[in-house]
């Protein structure tokens, strides 16, 4: 095997980006069946890996994964640096931990394998162990159940880091009402299909955007279409400025059980800089509003925001932690395609300290789900913590891909799980196209599910 230039291999070039970003030097890889040779400017590295490593890595993935490890090992030697997640570049590190367990290892051996084979740090390997233990009994694969995801692509303003399908509600009020009417039809027809095919809904998640940015009547119309399904039911009300008593009452009366109220930071100066139209005090008022009605609450924070210090992040984390919401998720800032900060090359130098602080200063909570994204500051992670037995089942089953997803709305991606296979169907991402091609694309989506269920 020979890869003359790893620019031509997405997996290998992703490893180089861990160290250099997009502007990485010439790197080539060669494998002769025994030795991996990595060529860098004026440097040459050779690696051979023990045969017992193959007992963990499935044979079909052996060469690909060892190639990534060889490139990673060479770049560590070349730069004198290593990464918290080692040679891993994928979204779901927990899948590899589960793979180790399926190979016959116990948890301690799997922790050791993550460090020795994939070069994951001791702290992150232990975090994975905690997550797998928190997920016990909640991740069994099932083709009987589906999560229902509903996407509302409107918000009060657009944050600088946002890459989701979302538009300012004030400029799109008429469109939002037309959109929701079609979305309600898609939801009801999708539920009908699941019922006809003998499937059950495990959980509901309304995301965005900010669903609570809709006016009260339109918001109630949407929740009417979903109905009270008697399951875990999460609604994002991420912008505290959209959470009034009326909205909270609508959610309560329609069976919502969990509400996301996301400050992102409790630093008012940062909130203004990133385009949020609320203050820290608005968050506390919104939090009190939803907690007074008995909802479980999810709160999100972002580590690595421009201009924030470690002290700023600690203040935000401590402020949310003191409220004792059921879930706290800490996101590492990601410069994703479609965001205003996508092409910025600078990075908050305190990001690693922020994540390390979160991992060690949330007593009473335990990590229960984790995922990673490309172009994430510090090559770190997004991690969710929960109070014991307060885990969000939707987060677990979606991230671990153990339950299918019936997804409704612009840009929503359904995942169909049948016979051990996963297939996907993506709705039109552009809202105008979602509206203009609604009948055509809905028919195609339902046909795709019917074919899989046949």
C-alpha cells in the first residue's frame, strides 16, 4: 500500500489537521505489509505494530486504522506534541470503546486499549469508561423504536458560531407560519407510517434554531401535531429571551418533559459579541420559569468563545452548576462550515484548561454522552453531564446510533435502522425548497421508510 500524499486521503489528512489545521506540510505514507513508513519534510519514520493489536481492531479496518496511528505517531515525533484524543478523528469515540468490550475485554482493559492502541489520554479514556457505565441499560439496539426529531429553522438572531439551518424569525414570520403548516403535515404522516409499520416512538426532540422563537399560536399548532406521546419529550428553548410563562405553559400542556435553556456563557460582554440577544439575567429568569413548571432542564455552555478567559468559563460553569439542572452540556467551540467564524484561524488558548476544569468540577454529575466535530477548538469534544438517572435518552440513543430517527423539517436527516443496517434520508436543507418541493420530497421519504420496513 502506498499513499504518496495524504492530502488525497480524507482520514489521513484529518490526522494532519489535528496538528497543523488546513495548512499542513507534505506527508506521505507507505506500507509494505509489515512496516509503515511516514515521510515528512527532512524526516522519515518507520513503525511496526504488534500482532495482538489485531484482536481489538476488526480485520476489515486494520490497515486503515493503523495507517492513521502511524501518521499520528510520526506527527507526534515531528512536532513534539500529542492530542487528548490521540489518533481519533471520528465523531463517536465511544463506538471504539464498545468495540473493545465486544471483543471480550472488561472495562479496565478497554480503558488500557484506548490509551495504548489509539493514543487517547488517560483522562479521556477514563471519561469514556464513565460514559459507558452511565449508558448501561440504555443503549441496546432496537428496530422496534424510533426517535422523532422535529426541526424548526428560526431563531431570534444568528450566533457567530452557528451553522444550523436557521433564519431570523422577525424577517420570516409569514414564511414560518407556512413552514409550520407543512411541518405539521409531515409530522402526522410520519407518525402514521411508523404506527402502520408496528414501530413505537421512544422519544421526541424539537430542535432548531429555536422552536420557542415561534409565536404562541404557531408554536401551539406545532405541538398539537406532535401530540402527547407519553415518552421523553424535549423541546429546545435555547434562547432565554424566548421563554415566557405562556410558552412554558404551552409546553407543559402538550406533554413536554424536558426543556433546553442555554446561556452558552454568563458573560454579558461575550453574549453581545457572539450575537445573542439576551443577558445572563434573562437566562436565570427563563430557568426559573421552566423549573417552576416541573420540567427537567438541559443547559448548554460553550468553552473557547472569543475573548473568554478560564475565569470567565469557570464563572459560567459555576453559575449553571449552582442551579442543579438535570443536564449540563459543555461544547468546545467549533468553526463549522456555514458559521461566521468558519475561516478564523485563531483559537482560545485556554480551551483545554476549560474542558479539563469541566471534567473535574461537576460533583454529583456524571458524563453520559460525548461527541466530537471537525474543526473543534483544541481537537476536543462536546460532553454531556447529568444527575444520576436523569440522562436524556434521546441524546444517548442518537449519539450511539442504537435507535432509528424519523426526522421532520428542513435539513432534518432520518436514520432508518433495519436488519442491522443504517440508511439515511435527508430533507431539503433550504427552507424555500422544503416548501416548494414538499409533496415530492415527503413522498420520497415515506417510500424510503416503507421499502426498508418491507
